[in-house]
C-alpha cells in the first residue's frame, strides 16, 4: 500500500512522494513547516492509509532520548525494598518501556510519530541515531537486547525552532511542507466543511490570505486557525457581506481571536483600523 490524500487530509503530490520514498528507503521522514500546516496530522493519516497502529511520542523541552527506549525506576525499587516487597528481586519489574520499545516489540508493523523534535536538547537527535538506524538497543540493567520485529515507519516533525545535527539529517528523508496556495486551501476547506456556503468560503479565504500578507505580523495564521475560524463563522451563521472590507470599516475580521494569537498582532490591526477611519 502507498500513501495518498484522504477525504480529510489533502496532501500535495510532493508530500505523497516524500512519504512513500521514506517508506521504501526505510528511513525516518523528517517533516518541517510552519506550525499549523498539518505535520502532526500527517502521521495519523499515514497510519490510517497503511492500516497500521500509531504510536505517538510528543517531545518536550525536558524529554531525554533514553525515555523513548526505557526508564529504570530506581526510586520505586528502593521504596519496595524498604517495605520488603518481593518484587525487588527482579529488576525487570522496574524497567518501564518507552515508545520506541513498544514499537519494536509490536507483533504488527506500526507508525511512530516523534513530534516536535526541535523542542528537545540539541543532543537529543544524536542520541537516537543508532537506535533509529539499526532498530535495536541494549538494556543495560537486564543485559537483554531489544530488536525490532518489524521496522516501523518513523515520522519526525520539526517547527524549525533550532537546527538539527548533520549526522541526524543524513539518516532522514526530508520534506518541507510549504504553505498551501489558494486552490489547495480551497480543497482543504472543502474536505473539512463540505456544507460550507460557497460565498462565505470565498470571502473567508480572501480575508485569510489578505491577513497573511500584512507586513509585521508576529504569527501568521495557518491552516488550523483558518479551519477554527470557519467553524465559528458557520456556527454564527455569518453572512459573507460581514467579511467584505469596505472603506472606513475596521480592518479586524470578525471573531479574529481564532486567527490572531497575540496582542502584538491585534494591536497592529487596531492601528490599521484607526488609519483607515482617519483616511476615510
């Protein structure tokens, strides 16, 4: 089976090729792109398309690579030893398998999502090089070696907050998700809201792309913000005329809290609105 766009996820031809190439090469697929462009959702759709279970590992700033393999709970073992619990005699009772361990021992092939890898320490990717390449790791506390029964499809996302090591990049198949153009965005909207009025969709996309083009925005709204905004417009039964920019009216779109995510951008549009009224 190969990956294709689904009813709910519109992928460009380049993205389809990238996913299928990574699967064929048996290399991790590293996906970059601005937040809200569907990088995380891609893993869900790939798993569904391939008919595989998805194992998700969401990375935080405090996440260590070792946690993806396993953790040794020495504190619990010490406590149980003080209480005289017989479990302390088998160290395996205190080995906690991580997400990669779960993927390696799965009886069926799975898809693994390593989400937002750039949030972790700079050494995090390098610490996983051997395990992702050879699909095996050693458990020092028990002396056993865990080897993948089936090589999982690994999808790694990054918001490009920091550079990743060259050695790690060499082992990945890379794809950058460019922001959708207007025809592609129309397909995405149609996939999520097939009953959306055509006039409202047309005016909303006009406002959305015009807003993204405003110089000085700290955070441009992305696909996820557009979909949230459209959901609100539908819930409010907003007339398309309310979205059309007219001379002298406010430059801030209705329900703008779904599109603008910080006070700096709201203040920018308030200043634009003031200038529009003064020049009217």
